[in-house]
C-alpha cells in the first residue's frame, strides 16, 4: 500500500518545496517578464531572428500588452455594438443621462485613442453584433475619442449588464449608427489573469513548461509552444479540440502535478482554455516561421554561403527582398494553416467515437467468439497490438523498448535508453499495476488512447491495424490490469508468455 501511494502522490518534501516556490512566485511575480522564444531562434542569423521575432511580437504582443489574434479559433471576448446618438436632435438633456459610473473603469483614458470603443446613449441599451469596421468608421470614432479624452471624461463598462456610460456628459458627435468594438480581448485578458494566478508557476509565462516549480516535477509540465497536447478525443493527426484542453484543465491529470480546477466557474475555465490556445498558437507560428527561414538564413547556411563566395552585403540584400516580397505571404499562409487545423479539431467528425458496444470483460469477444473479451485482449496485447514491446508482457512498463537506445527527430541519439517524448523528456510506458491512467479511466478514454495513440509520445495509433472490436478487447484487458492491484490477472496466470518482437 505504501509503495502504491508513493507512486500515485508526490513526496511530502517535493510537495512542500513546490508550494513554497508557488507562494514565492505569487508574491514576487507582480511584474511580467516577456515571452520566451524558442531556443531554435539562436540557430538563425541575427536579422532572420529579428524578422521572426518582429512578426510574433506584432501578432501576439507581450505579456504586459497582449495583441488579439485575428483568427477566430481563439475566443477573445470582443463585445460589439452600435452608436445610436440622435442625429441633430440630440440634446444635452439626453446626454446628461450618461453620468453613472460602473465597476470596470478604464484607468488610463489616453489608451482610448488606440482602441475602438462604442457608445450607447442610455443605460439599458443592449449591444448588437457586427461584422467589422470600415476605415471611415474607425476614423470617426478615433476623432470622437480624442475629443472625449481631451476633456478627461473616463469611460466605464459594466460587463454583467452590457452597459457603457460616461462619467460626465459629452457633446454630440458625428458617429451616429457607427459600429465598432468595445472592450476587445476582454476574455483573453481574463484568461491571462487566471493563467498567471493558477498556471504560470508550472507552465511558465510563455507556456514553455519552465515555470519556477517545473524543475521539481516529474513528469514535466506541458510545453504548449509545439501546439501538441497528449490526451485528446481527436484523431492521431488532429489537434486537440477546445473541449479536450478544457477537460484537462477542469479534471487534471492523474498521477501528475496537474491538479483539477473544477472549482473555477465555467466562464473562467473557458477563458483559461483560450489563453492556453493563444500561447500554443503563438509558439507554433514561431516554430513554423523558423522552419521557413532556416534553410537559407540559419547561421550554418550563412557560413556555408560565405565559404562559397557570397558576400555578406549580398546575402543581407537578398534577405531584405525576401522579407518585403515573400515573407508576408508566408506568414499569412502559416497563420491560416494553423487556424484551419485548430478549427478542424473542433468539428464533430474529428472526435473518435466508437460505433459498436463494448462487451463485458468476461463476455464473449466480439472479435473472436472462441475467447472472452479479456482473453482476446491479453492475446492482442502480446501479439497483434504489439503493446508488450513497451509495456512489458505483464503490463509493468518494462518492455524491451525501455532498454533500447532511441533517436530524436533530428536523428541524434538520446543519452539514456528508453522512450522519449517530443519535448525530449524520458517517458516510461504506463505501468498498469499502479491503477493510474493519465488519459482517463473511462472505457472511451482508453479506447481513444489505443485508437489514436498519445500525441507527442512513442505511443502509436492502432486504429489502422486493429478493428473496433479488437480495441474494445484491449480496453477490457487494460482495465482488468489496472484494477489488479499489482497481482497477475487470471489470464496472465493461466496463459504462457509469448516471445515479443522488439520491432
């Protein structure tokens, strides 16, 4: 029992250190550092690196000054509405009604000169949705705001009642019926506030998994910047859905330091989810742009070109031409591709949903009527499913692959044997004796892990090689092993072991 508890829960000393670090981070983390770029930026020439950084800064801003993405895959919480001042008949009496302050006072009115704000003349008017602003409307509202700011008239917005008011009355302006955005990025800002409160000490300001507490953790916190999330309901080649990320935040991950945040409101969970997607989108775009420029403008490529006779000024001139003529379209197409992937993951047909029923573990297998479901699952585990190569013949996480040397994506060998994930961390296969299934214990959760694998890890998808009925048999066998409390299952005790290939 003590051994089991030590597997399931962090040690007391580690937990105390984690909590102390978290408290110190909270006390000392009032100022927000800048986002951390990928280490791969260092492989580029200085001007190529600066070009990539400039694009990322322009599109996403900094922790202290976020930029709302132009894509629709990240819910930023824009509130939209229409100016409805009476034309020439607007009177001071009507405008005098706008004299109530509300909860959300914008502290620095000068910021309004760079934001699109919409006004309504009465406290009970509701905002109507719009598509986008014209240049004329933007110019009109900017002039109007400049006049308001020059008279130091604070603007307030009550999000609960969706009301906007002015602390003092103003003169009518020629913006009647103009449509524009109020309090843009409201939900994204809220998500950032919650992230900095609950998540930053593990996942870091940039979502790079290097928060102040991360070094005490095993497994390491997730690095969002790859755009890859392990436990999803979607196909092997698909992104995580918004619901997948929200589910992990709400429920946590068993056997890790990732806790449940179910006590947060539904709106707050949604806001954090979208901020995590914001960090993932930012990191993925940065990595894609590094890939785009690295072939010609990495430091290695630059040195080779110089060695080949090209002059530094010629290379820099070519890069400036590339930056002006091709790079904007490359940036735009990569934004669109990433957005399309995230959008597709939220479509209903992206979710892996079994079509047939799951048999009871002791009932006849739907794949092989001569065996029970768990008997066939055991056989599949050893043979066709090739599960034992990593998890071991008895599901102890000690298969032959855990003793083999592995290479990373660049073909370089890791320093230690065993399976490593996409982030370079050693990831031992699940030991089912612990009873801990990080992706969830529901049968459908295990079905999806087998069908689509675990993204970013060496756990491969088996949906193409196993039938649905065979996957259900494996699900039943995995559940039996995870409930066995470390003892051999009946089929393990009854059946002889089978030699497993290391391929």
